[in-house]
């Protein structure tokens, strides 16, 4: 006789790799202090909150005094299956074909970050769809080995994501996974129903999602400890920007920028060919943006490029809202929090 007991489904949190971090030591890779937040201070130079002993850490170890980024976008593949009108990918076919970052180059960049004790976010996207990369689990495995303190993140459009893959990604160490469910038309308003429809199709309807209003629109959120999954329905016109002028098909946000930008101080963006860019808005294959490539990591080290004259020049100018070195910034409304705050935990 079949059992009438229904099995209780539980999220696969036991399979999630946990990386406990002390709430009192935001850069605990460098600091073992157990002083409370009330006794910590925020560095005006690096924006990092810590005890006085480590106030100006971590900086690059070449004596430049330049702080490590706290977010690295390492685009390990080329292809995206979509051509969204609010993305430079929608302007041409540059991202139709797949091409993976050369493994030796990937190993070189991650190895250098690992040797520095990098403990910030490490995402494998920019203008690619990272889950179309057949090597994604090998890359996560490698990151777990050489960058044990880093926090892997995945940003995906969700088209190929299903429950088994999501569970496997979390088990492989992903600490933040964002699914952005783009509409077909920019004017389409975000709705929880469309997010729930995707969750059902992905086999994720049973996850105990919490509905939340987020900066980009609406979201379903699942969180266990420091591991978080967000499924976001964006309000495109209100929340997206013209990517340094590369988006021309839609009336995206563009107005004279008068606020400083901290992106060049806090975030490093590297494309699938190993080009370090001024920021994630740069689409280096377009002539107008070619000048914003800082250098080629197949030839130079990350430290050389991140602390070099061009990047340092942008950093200093952007901190005072001076766009004379980077006209692409003049109308940038990039709303990422990284551009608006110095502090890592504000
Ligand atoms: S916005 Fe994302 S999904 Fe859309 S084309 Fe750009 S990279 Fe691809
Ligand atoms: S202002 Fe915009 S384009 Fe310029 S560095 Fe900041 S995010 Fe990039």
C-alpha cells in the first residue's frame, strides 16, 4: 500500500559550501581582531572598515598604496544568447559566437589574485552569459583551489538554469547568484507572476522564495547564511543606463553626471580576451571605447595595470567627478552601488 506521508522538501543548504565570515571583521583574510563594529573605523583612503591596526589594508603589495578591488568581473567566455536592446550586445553580433578565455590566462589572473589573498567578489560575466560556458564548473573548482577567500558570484539571464544546475553551482561555492529575467520589451513592467512562472519552469517553484522590492525592480529572494539567490524582474527604462553611450536603440537613462564615481577604485573588469577595462560599461570592440582598455593581461600583470598611470588617473579624476579623461562618463547614470559609495558595507 503506498505511503500517504508526503515528503517535506527542504532547500539543499547542506550541499552549499559555507565560508563563515566574522561580522566584526569585514576583511577577515587580513584581520583576526574581534573588536566590535563600534570600535572599528572606516578608512577615508580605501573605504574599508576595520580596526586601526589594519585601517589601510589591504593594498596592492607593490608599494603603490592602491587598494585592491573588492569586486572583480572576470568574463571567462564570449557568447550571450540574447540581444537585449538595453545592452551593447543588442547593437550587433559581436557576442553571437562562443569563445572561452584561454585557460592559461585564466589561471594566471586567478593565481595572481590568489597570491594577494583576494577576498572580494569574483564574477565570471560582463557581456557574456556565463552559464553557456561549458567549463563553468571547472572554473569554479579552480577558483576554490587558488582563491579560497574569494566569494564567487554568478549573474545569469536564467535561460538555461534549472534546479539541478543551481544546486550544483551553490555546492561548487557560489555565494551570490543573480538571475535577471529580462522582458522582451523594455517597457514591460516587472511582476512577481513572471518571476514565479520562470521559477516553475526551472523546477524551483518549491523553494521558499521571499518577494522583495529591489533597486532594479522586483525580486524573489532565497538566502541561507551568506549564500543568496535573487531572481530579479527589472524595470528596464527606470533602472538601466546607456553603458557609456554604447546603447543607442532605446531611450536609456542619460544626463550630465555630477556625482563622483567609485567604480574605478573598487571594481576591476576584465574581458574574455584578458583586457582590463576602465569599468564594466566599456565595450572594447567599439571604436569609441577602445581607448578605455587599460592593458592586456596576457602581457602585463594585474598589479601593473590596476596600479598603473591610466587606471590611477581615472581613479583620481572620477573621485572628484572630473570626466576630462573619460568622456564616456559624462552622461553615465550607472546606478550600481559601487559607483556611489566608498564603503564596502554601507
Ligand atoms: S543584457 Fe545580459 S542577457 Fe541581455 S544581451 Fe546583454 S549580456 Fe546578454
Ligand atoms: S562614470 Fe560610468 S562609465 Fe565612468 S567609470 Fe563610472 S561607471 Fe564607468
